[in-house]
C-alpha cells in the first residue's frame, strides 16, 4: 500500500512546512537521509522533487546543497544517472530552464566559488570514450533570435586575467584538433557566418596592442615539420567574384618613429 504524508491547507499566512531531519551525533557522523523509489519487475519507480506552484507570484525554489564543514571541507554534490544493465544505455541527463510564453526564459550558470588562500576550482567538460564508431561530439551553439532585425547570440571564449603586479601573465587560449592514431589528425576550421541575403561576416586574427611598455605580440602562420615526406603548403587566396571585383591581397608594414 501507499504511504501519504500531507500538511493540511490554511486560509491565513504561509502554508504549513514539512521537515525531514536525520539525527545528530555528538560522537560520530550524523545520520543520513535516503529517499529511494521502489524496484519494479518492469520499470523502477521514479523520484520527483517539485516546488510549489505560485498563483500570483513566482513558484517555489528547489535547492540542493551539501553540508557545511565548519572546520574542514564542505560535502560534495553528485548528480548522475546510473550505469546501464547488461543491455541498453545509461540514462540521459538534461539541465535546462523552462520555456516562457511571455518574456525571457531563465539563464543557466555554471561557476566555481572564489578562493581565499588557494586556487579557484576548475570547470571540466569531457565526453567519455567509446569502442565503436566515431567519438562523441561536443557542440556549443549560441542562441537564435527570430525577431525581424535582431542579431543572433554571440559566443565568447576568454582566458583569465593575470592580476600580478610584476609578472602576472594572462591565461592562454588553445584550440587543437584531435590526434589521428592511424589516419590524419583532425582539422581546425575558423569560418565567419553566412549572410544569406547580404555579406558574410569578417574574420579577424590579430594580436592585441601592447601596454605602456613592451611590444605587441608576434604572429606566426606556419605548417608543421615532417620526418618523412613533404610538409604542408601555405596558401593565401581571395574568392572568385561573379558580377564584381575579386578581393585584393594587401601586406603592409606599420610605421615606426625610431
């Protein structure tokens, strides 16, 4: 049979709260709280945690927090799907905000905390390895806007600033294709957006201006070395034009005063 625990309704003030608290220990670990759905001969039971509906204001929040460590580290938070059985796949995971019928949808933020006296935590996103077919792909796509004259969302990848007063260097950004153990290595492609009714976007590759001292960064475009055979070629070309002039190629050395 089912077990139901319900707080009664009221017509004044906030609705009644329900609290489940494990026991405290003054000599060992505190007690655990476990919520587990029942096993099934077909599908297992589901566990659902939902906040309350807000009729005239916002709905209730859902907060999952680990325990505070007053003298040492706080507890970890693990959200994962279980391993698959002898057949099938492991469960999918979706982290998403809800849709909106009027107004903006909620944002999604992944951040690590600030550290005092230590390193800030890293953020790592990794696709697992497989033994069949092509490796899993990772796609980062900015948002589309369907407004008549609006611009699509931008994507920015920025390394961290170096705040040191003497030798603090900014972080590097590295883009590398995958290694090919038996075939060729993966390609790196940098392309601007297509303009279906007008010009395509520009591509700008440059080093930043120098500060109050020093020089601007060098730029090197080269193909790799090879221990046997020819090295790769290097080509600079403009596209063909139909009904207009082909683009020019210009190489200019900047002016100096010394």
